[in-house]
C-alpha cells in the first residue's frame, strides 16, 4: 500500500467511490450520481487551486480511498481555512485507511500554510466523527436539519482543527 497524488487516470475509481457514497450514505448530501463531466471538473478545480488529491492504493495500484480539501468560503479573509473530505472504498472500510488519509491531509495543509481545517460531517456518521476527533478536531457547532435525504432530516456537524501555520499570516489577497 502507498500514498500517491491522484491524477485523472484514477477518475473512474474516484467517481465510483463518490457515487457509492451518494447512493448509499449521507456522507454526501447529493441525490444524483456524478458524471464523468462532473468528476473532470472536480479534478480541474483541484488542480487550478493547488488542492491535493491524496490517494491510497494497494500493490496493484487499485484505489482504496482518497482525500482532499478545498475552499471553505470564497471571501478573501477565509484564505487560510479549508474544508476537508475523505472517502474509503466500501470494500476497504474499517482497516485504518481513513486515519492514513486524514494524516496526509493534515500534513499537506500544514505544508501549504493553512491555519484551519473544517470537516463538515453528517451527525449520524459516528465513524467519521470519531476519526476527526482522534486527530484533535473539535466540534464547533451543529446545523440542525440542514439536509434532507433518504426520507429524513439530517444534521451537519462542523469540526475544526487549528494548525500552527502560517507563521506570518497576511491580510489582503
């Protein structure tokens, strides 16, 4: 198993993992599966904004899971804050791969001089909540009934981790 920087050659596997999450979980508050066009746009946005796509692959280069982060809010004063996401293939959950990916997300965010990582997690997703807490993320608030999926209202928890970077933050763009 190894950590790699995911490229478009993994787009189909990433798409499959996203679509499984859409169809079978509340990890994504989407209803419709993503298309090849959507995943191409997702890869391009990550590239344009210098946001890593961190992959965990097995010895045959099959994707076990991936993580990334992106813009938290578009206003300039949020430039040191990002929102993370990570997904593990349904056949490989419970093996500690989420820990490996979240650790890499934190390392990358620190090296890019971000200051705050936000995880927006469905309140019922105990595995993801516990994972984030194990890395020091703290609950900042719960937004009650902000989503509706599978015939029920969903609460979204906002978890945050403060990083020691950047050493010299600057106002402005």
